């Protein structure tokens, strides 16, 4: 990658990369049981795990134009921050009157006009989400 007398270029040497990796791994570990269940159902029944909004909300024609949000079915609508140097997202959630918007990081309730740090998801009414406590054993 570089010579011995140049600074390291490995991304893992920067604390910001370690922090982002830790956060992503903790999220993955927490939601792994839910995702595992979705993949099991998809394998057995031909269900989808991730799909566009209009699959679930086809009556709302605005969902046909939305390409930066998706359903992590059947419970989550994910609105990721996709642009460099941005930390908020303004997603379309007015088509989801029965859903409760909350943020992944930190977990708190949001309103339709709230800018959300990191990612936003909305949950489809009451339900049970199998989560597990993150268990990163080694420091990054």
C-alpha cells in the first residue's frame, strides 16, 4: 500500500473508523435474531427480507417514486443517510399513519418533521422484535 516511511493507510488506524465499526457491529448483533427469522421465513415460504415501499403501501402513489427508503419487512421502514457529509435524513413517513418513527442511534421517538441523526426506522404497530444484547468481546 505504501512505503515504510509513510503514514499508515489502513482505515482501522483511525479512531473514527473503529467507532463506526463498533456501532455497526453492535446494531448487527442486536438485530441478528430478527434478521435470522426473516431469512428463515424467506427460505421456507418465498417471502422477501427487504423490499421497496410500494410493495406494502401501493395505494399511496408517492411510494412508487421513493428509492432511498425500504422496508425491512414486515416491521421496519429504513431511511438511511446516503450522502457524504450528511448526518440527517428527511424521509417520507406520512404514508405510514399507524407506524411509530424512532431513531436507531440513540433510540428515541421522532415526529414526522424531525430531522433524524444517522438512520431512521419506523415500526409497523405493536409487535415483538427478538433482539439480543450486543456482545463485542474484544475492543476495537
